[in-house]
C-alpha cells in the first residue's frame, strides 16, 4: 500500500477543529513563488499549481521509467499547501486578495535529492514541452506553531484565526510572524469538487512563548 503522509503524520495534517500547539520538523517541498488573487482565472496562482503537480507526478512516476531514485518507495502525492503574506501586515487581510504574496508548495519525500529534483525538471520540460523553471526545491523548518482544522469556505477563515489567537492568549503564547515565518494553509479538499461548506483546510501560524512582563 502506498505511503500516505496524511495518515502517517496525522499530527501535522489532521488536527482537530480546535487549536493546538505543535512543533513542526524540517520538511522538503516543491515550491513556486508568486503574487496576486488566487481566484483569478488564468492567474499566476492557478498556473503555479499546474507546475507543481507536473513535477510532483514526474517524481512519483519515476519508478515506471528509466530513472531510478535511490530509496524510492511508493507514496500518495501529499496535499497542496501554501505560505501567505502581505507586505507591511502581520498575518493577512482577507479583504485584499490582490495584495497576496505566496509560496505554493507540495511536500516531497525525504529520499528526493537535488539531483532527483533537477532530473524531474528536465524530464517534465522535455515531455510536457513546458517551462518549469519557476519550480524550486525548498526546505522549511517551521518549529513551534499553533494549528487548527478550518471547516468551510476560505473566506470564513478569520473566525478560525480569531479562535487560534484567543487560545494563544490563554496558553501564554503570541504569534511570531516574520519574513521567514508566515500564515500557512494545507488544503485537504479539492475546492473544484467539494462543496464550500465541507472544505477542510489546516491553518497554521508560527508562535513563541510570551515573555513575562
């Protein structure tokens, strides 16, 4: 049976619908950086997703071709994720989607090396006759975070974020946003197939212990 990151690492992908503190270890991702409204048809965000999946499946299906990745095991391609921010704002303002800056990502198994990544870019470019140069290999160690499962439309996320902020205050933590620590979302549902009210999205924020005094 194929390895499923969501099932094997439930603490990172399947949190409860109430806030919790978690320490997130180093993980490797395929990533594409961009800006603008993610809902824009034909926009930069939707193009980024196509690029990510093009490389993700090239790596997953490498076992069926002539390129063999050392340590390869069969796995389910992990869910789409994203870091989101807006310049000069702590957290994000959902009313200004056109000002979004983002890094769209798909997690990679640890066996994928820089050599394997470079092969996948070359292979996908050749086979799909498309430019994949925007895709990068990104390593992130989020560390101490608060996370919560958000149920429902993306536009309703502020209510879940408010619940997370209240939890932090009660537990003696504060948000710790910076240029390297951002609002993080993990998309467990396909928004094109699942009704808005049933969407499942993990929301994760960087935190630190509140300083006394």
